[in-house]
C-alpha cells in the first residue's frame, strides 16, 4: 500500500510517468485540464500501487510525491 | 507512512519552464538530490549556461551565477579559486559546452579544476528553436540541417567524453542517460559521485547526460526517449570513460 | 615611505596586490606581459591565484567568477586582447559586478603593432561591448599614477558595483620611474551582501545575472544603472589643470600625450604664448565642466592624442562647439613630439585650428 500525491497544477501531461509505472496504474486524465491547460497525470487504482516511485523518477517536473 | 520520494530542497518552488517531457527537469532533480544527499546546499554555487537551462538560476535554491554562452567552466574556475571550500557546479548544454565553450571545457578539464560539470547532450539547440548542435547525429534533420546532417560538409558529432578522456588530467568522466528508470538511477549515482569527487578535492568531474528534446526532435516525449535508446546511445555509448580512483 | 624604481606595468601589479586583489587572470600579449609575470611570481607566495587562461575570453570570465564571489579580481591585456574581453566586460556591467580591467594600449586596428597608442579611447569610454553601459576609465600619466589609479579603480568599482578600466599605454607600461607604493589593505572595505558565497542555509539564494526576459524589468535595470552612472559623473571626475589660469590656448591630453604636451606648453610660454593643459584623469566620467569653464575664456582647444581624433569628440561636446578644437596626433605607435605640439599651439595662437 502506497500513497501518491500529484502536484496537479505543475503537471504538463507529458506521460513519461505513464510508461514508467510497472503496473500500468497511471493515466493522463483526458477529461481534466489543469491551470496550465494540460491534461494531468493521475493514478487509477492506488490500492495496487507498490510505492516503487518509478513514476516520480521519470517525472521532469517533480509532480509526484510518494509515501509508503 | 513515510515519504519515499519528494521534490528535493535544492530545487526552488518555481515551476520549470521546460517543454512537456523535456528531461532537463529530471537532470535538475538529480543534481538537486545529490546536493541534498550530501548536505552541501548551503555551500554550493551553481553556474547556469546559455541555452534552454539559462534560467536554472531560478530553479536551484543554492547561490547561482548566470554565465555567458560557453563560459561556465571559466566562471566556475574563478568561483572555485576564490572560494576553495565551496562546491561549484556548472550545468551546460551541448552548444554551450561542446561548441562555443569548447576551449573553456577542455582547459578546465586539463587543469583538473576541482569542479563538477553536468553536460546535457540532447543533440540540438533547443532554446533557439532546433538548430544543428555539435552533437547532432549524422543524418539528423534540424532547422539548420534540413536535409540531414551531412558529415562531408559539416563534419561529425563531437563525442565529449571520448575527447576529454584523451587528456591526462581530468579525474572523472562518465556518460549516462535519463531515458529509463534504470538509466535515471545510474545517472543519479554518477552525478552524486561527481559531487563527492569535488568534496574530496579530487578534481574535474564531468557527467554527460544523454537527454531528449521532444519539441525540436518532433516526437512525443516517450518516442523521444525511445529514440535516445535506439539512435543516441549507440552513437554515444554509456559508461565510465575516466576514473582516476582506479588508476594506480 | 621610501620610493622604489619600477616599471609602470609592475607598479600596476604591485598596487593591485596591495589593494587586496588576490586573483589575477591573463593571457600573454605585448606590451603588458610584465603584469602577468609579476603576478606569476608574487601570487603563489601570498596565497593568491595567478592563472594563465586559455584565452582573453576565459580570463575575463574567470574574473567574472571571482567578482561574483565578492572578491577583488583583475585581468590585464593590450588592445586586441581587450577586444576579446568585451563580451565579458558587458556581462560584468550587466550583472553589476566590480572588477578591474587593465588595457596597456598598442596600435590598431586588427593586430596593429606593439608600440603605444590611445586608439582604444572610444572602446573604453563609449561601451566597447554590447548594451547600454559605462566603465569607470582611469588614465595614468606616470608610473606613480599607474599604482595610485589601480587602487582607485578597485575602490570605485566596489563603491559603484561596476567594472573599471585602467587605460594606459605601452610607453607608461614600459617606463621606469620612482614610485611610492600604496598602503596594504585587504580590499574588503565594501560590504557585498549580493555575492554568491553560499547561502549557509541562512538566506534566500543570491543570483548573479544579466538576463531579464521581461522588457519592463530590463528597462528598470538599465534606468537604475544610469542613475548610478549619474552619481559617478557628479562625484568622481578627476583631472589636472596645468597653467590654465590665464591660458588662451587649452591643450587637452591624457596619459603619455599629456606629458609631451606639458613640455610643449613650457616651450610656448617661453615664446610668450599663454598655453595651458587640462589632463583628464578619468576619461569616463569625462571632465566636461572643466572644459566648459575653460571654453569661456580660451581662444580654442587642441586635442593631443595617439589616435585619429577620438577624445576630440568629447571635448567638442563639453565646450558646446563654442570654440574651435584642433587635433594634434600621431598614430600607429608613434608619439607626437613636443615640437609638433608646440607647432599646433603656435598655429592656434595665430587663429588657425
């Protein structure tokens, strides 16, 4: 069990976290738009997250904080 | 629950101006993580280049200097000579370090100047809109090589790690990449090592980071990382090119 | 204090050390190499840095680094080398960094020659590099002044947070004269809270920078800088007047040209011609008021230069085109003889300018 916090407003929706997640849990929320006009990343099912932080490691904008 | 990953203290709260998916952000974070891990934030001074990372002075929370194009190693030399107990790093792109600043780079290396150089190689001039860089690959299409880099007329890309490791003096030279989780982890170690070398007074360390430029390469961020793997890394092999700690 | 016999270039170097400068970066070029040679000998013995840089460009950027750290730094060169430094000088000005640049001028343009010249006057006083900025420009006319003005240049640079230039020439650089060396200081008289010395986690980070992408901000920076320049112009003008009280003909000359002119003025006085000299010591700020005051009573001016007529423009601006201004010059490494200057004075006395 892990907890991901997204600083949604600085996300640029680049999607590098999406590919980094070994469990395929992250998606770009196409139906949402943040302050900057990007569709931000979000986690689909946090209960399956193992807190490996691969997503955060690939994020160029320090959007994701990982707790475990 | 404990925080296992968060933004390092050596970065300010300023949002990065880089394009979506630009790996400058990852490399900034790796530098900042090294500064945090080594507990040197209060005594570090960074030197920003001219190029996409010109505004790095707003992003790192240590003291910062903005240098003229290519001159960061000379500015860093001045800073280090004036303050030998401070940790001085430069953060430079390929045009800055390998074209206009080649003399400064080579001579700082051959003096084994006790500084840390972070060299971001994304094979293009990003800030000015995608011109051919000294590290653009043969055949690579850019704004100023619209028919592909023709090595017969403009020559071959410069392999900085190979070039500098021909010198006797430099202490540590390594090429890493940030196109995958595994490579980012390796890059993190290398950058930390480059700072440790300076703390121990060993001399010149340069970490070349093979990076991407989705916007000017005309690719999605992930496609750009894939191109790093398929095209960049074969031309710029990763690895340690100089490690004087291993020499007798 | 006892006087010592020294070369002009060496006097600069020793005075810089006594002013607390511990960081010198240079690149070999005639006719100023004695400065580097002196620094190479002395700096290692006093815990300072002498570094022969890979280029003039690197040298000025090393100076930029030391200046960013809030320490006194200098570089020296001669004309072609100073051209190379212009990029860094513009960045120093744009980042409001104090530093000393010494130009022991030689003939130009291009590679020119190695004999003395004053033909970098425009480059030194009108910017030299890109953008709106000034340097404080000091022009020594003796070995004593090589020493004194070096100290002054560091002090003014620190006081006003701007680069200063010692604009000498090959003659004074190579000349030997007795000199009384300045007192030793550590050069830390001016607080530099803006310097990048590491935050020690106790303050916000300092940034040394000349980039302002928002035009309103860049404009403000320029306006602020020019406010400071105005104060420099009000407070720091230096010049020498020689026999000007009753002068009909006013010679204006600096550096080696002023020394020659003094001989010519003495000779003119012997012939009954009332000639005098205004010798600018600061070329920027220029002694505009002194020239304007002289314009009220003299018949005309003669600009004696080792250039094709550069300072003459500033004289004309200062006297407001009220009186004629003649040019008396030699170039290419040649120096006007006292006879040549005397002839110009006699011509002026006849009303021929």
